[in-house]
C-alpha cells in the first residue's frame, strides 16, 4: 500500500493523460486500418471512399463520382482531396491513411474540448476524455472514411480559439478560417459549435468575452454563414440543380414542424443520446449527474451547463430531418453532450472532495491524487472492450475475396433485387453498372461476353450455366461472382502490337499478333505502320468488349495509313467469321454459314 501511495502521490499531468487516452483511441481507430467499409451507414462510407479513389484516378473513377459513376456532392470534398494526396505522399493504402488522419482529428477534438471545459470552470478534463474515447459512435465513425471528422475538428478548434482569455486578431483569423472550411465541408456540423459559442457568450460566465455583438463575433458568425451559403452554391453549380435555393430539397435538411411535434422524434432524440454511450445505464446515470449538478451549483451551474444543453437541442431542432434519419449527424451534439456530462461529473466530484477534505481528521486515510485517474483509465478500457459497438472489425469475409479477385477489373455488372445505393462498390473497391435480373436472364451470353465481371445478389441460372467459361467463379454468402476470362484483352493487344515489327512471321506474308481461345489476329508482313495498327486495337477493343465483332462505329477515313489487320472469330473450333481490315472506307460483307469462311472485304486505296 505504501508503494502505491508513493507512486500515486502526485496526479498525472494533463499532457500525460491526453497521451494515454490518445493511445487508447489509437487501439480502436488504427486497429481498423485493414478493415474495409463496415458497420453502420456503409453507403455513406462508400460515397466518400469512391471520391477518395477518384482523386487517385483508381479504375477510371472521377473525383466526384460514386461507385455507380454518378456525380454526388453531399459535401465539398476537401477531406477526400487531402486524404488522397496524403496517401500518395506516404505511399499507403488510402483506408489506412484515413484512420491515421481521423486519429489526428480525434486528438484535435480532445484538446479543444478539454480547453473549452477549462474555460467553463472544470478542474479535471479526464471525464470528457473517458466519455469521448469510449463512445461507440465516435469509435466507429472515426474509423471510417467520413468527412464529418475533419469538419468537427475544425469547428471545435475554432470555438476554442474564440474563447481564449486574451484573444488576438490572429487567433480570430485562424478561427474564422477553420469555421469557413468546416462550413464548406458540412454546414450542419459547425452550426452546433457556432451556436455553442453564441450561447456561452450570452448565457455563460466567461466575463472576458465582449458580447455577441462585438466586431470579432459578428465576423465569426458571418464567415460561418458565408461558408454554408458558398457550399450550397458550389453544390448547385456542380449538380446543375436549384431547389428553393438549395442543392436539394431543404425539407431534407430541416424537416417539418409536424416532425418536431411528433412523439417519435423525441423518442429517437432520447434513444440516440443514449446510444452515444457504451452502456445505456451510463447515460441514465449521467442525466442524473447533470440534474444534481444544476441543483448543487445553482446559478453558477446553470451558467456553465445551459449553453451546452441548448447547443444539443439546437442541432436536433434546426436539422431535424437528417438527425432523425441518420445517426452520424449527431456526432457534434454528442461531443457537446459529453462535455456537459463531464462538467457535471467534475462539479460533483469537486464538491464531494471538498466535503471529504473538511471532515477528514489530520492523518486519516485519503485517496492518492492519481488514484481517480487510474480508475477512469481502467473504466474506459473496460467500456471500450465490452461496451456497445456499431462497427464490424472482421478481417475475413466474402467481400475481401471478391475485391481481390476483381483487383484488375475496371467495372462490373451488379444485379440485386433491392436498391442498396453504392455500397457494393465500396465493399469490393470497384465501380459498377446496375442491371435487372430479367435483363441478365434474357441476354445472358451477351452480358457475360461484353462485361469484365458480373455479381449477383441472390442466384442466377445464367451464371451457373456459364461458370466453366469464367476465370473466377464464386458462389457463397448469397452472392454469385462471374469474372470474364477475356478481361485482359486490351492489355495484351497493346503489348503484342508494340512487338509486331520484330515477330517471326507465322507464314511468309503474315505476322501472328495475338492468339485467343476464340479469336486470332494477324498483321500482314508488308504493313509497317505499327502505330496505326496499335490505334486500331485500342480504338476497337475499348468500344467492343465482346468476341462478336461490330464495325458500325467506324466512320469513313477513321483509319489512316496502310495498316492491314485480319481478325478471325472461332466458335467451337470452327471458323465463324473472318474480317480483313485495311485503310479506306469499311465495306463489311459476310455472315455465318456453318463452318464456311465469309470474307469481309475492304478496298485498299
């Protein structure tokens, strides 16, 4: 016992505590580095993931595309751009970089939140560190690709700077810059923190603030509003839409008065606050703590607590619809609520310690200063391990197998009975086109030949019938995967055409350029324009990903030079069609007649 008292005779500094909780958070956030999108809201994660890959030019994705190659701009992609460029700099997988970047945002929020609590009169910030670190909501969404993390970090840091005792104009400028960026990324997030600052200024006991109508404050509020307006204007221009001045129906953001009056809305509000904690019993206990704090400290407690409770309510009441539908929108209000709970815990603990100090006789036993800190760290660890989780940290699954099998597939066909958004593309890291089951069954052979891969959510007789023709076929976990064995056609054509001039002739007058199970391609020996031949292959096989050749897209004079190409298509080892291609206008003749060769003759200029 003496050894313990000696070790805990002095409390840990705030810096040491922050480092310990940062380590605990890293176990959760960085521990998910090699897990793909998972858990709650996978479609939103998939949208962000596709834009991250788009900034990297992965599989021909564009920066603002989702995995369905549809332009979506739910937020200005500042987060996506920064993380993508960081992954290029460090040469790491983009999802791994996401976790490290989010951990940095987590650290900023921890520092800024602790600083705000000190300004509101809290003596110990370890309770906020505990609640924030152990929260399943924070643990999950800070382990996923989500721009909300950066917007939250910018917003809370801006408020911390504006609350400084001896605030300088440089700090005001930095705060305005951060709140502007946060509003551009996602305006509902900075709204909560701007309202928190406003409420502290009006109702709080921070005497150093100069009033909500001071020049610095008016500039701060105006910049936040400007950022939100600019974000909507940018989104409207990109999407070419205008719905009552917004990029989408404003009722999607704000909801209706009927929604706010409904019992369901307030039941969801209460439930979501509770779900921010690892155990519901902790939430109920902390609500009691807040009530006791207000009764115990009265006027001083009200001045410190009311601004945070008002900010929580403001987020839900203003952006009622999105808060009601999606749980990740409540990240900022949950953080503010954690701060309110931490303030209450600190106030009650301080009052209890004060009474113990007065009633304890000299020489009587008292707890060492570090002991409560060690208890809080231990409780946090237990809650992180055994508490509620909304993520999935499994490293083995069907999606990982499909993603690996399709690592060189640029696009696949996705067949599903019910629309699930772009989620499947995020699971397998590949863009796709959607197709109905009826279309696949009606045009089975054509679909399989003309696409690199087909994935069915359910079961299709089409894929089952042709599985012997696939390079990879998977049927597991309610999914069917068919990968076309001829998907590398473009790459091999380009390789062989570049080497055509040095190939040994198959016969005296012909070079064999390419051999495929159902196709043969030749270039005549006397055709020296290799670049022209190469253009033919790239042009033709990018437009026709099928062994059924179609020359309808060639215009008059599309080929230049004296290139001479012959393509023969085989079916069951019998010559099905033969085409001779050269410069000039294409005059294709021929067809299929058993095993006879039908010529497609092209006049040579």
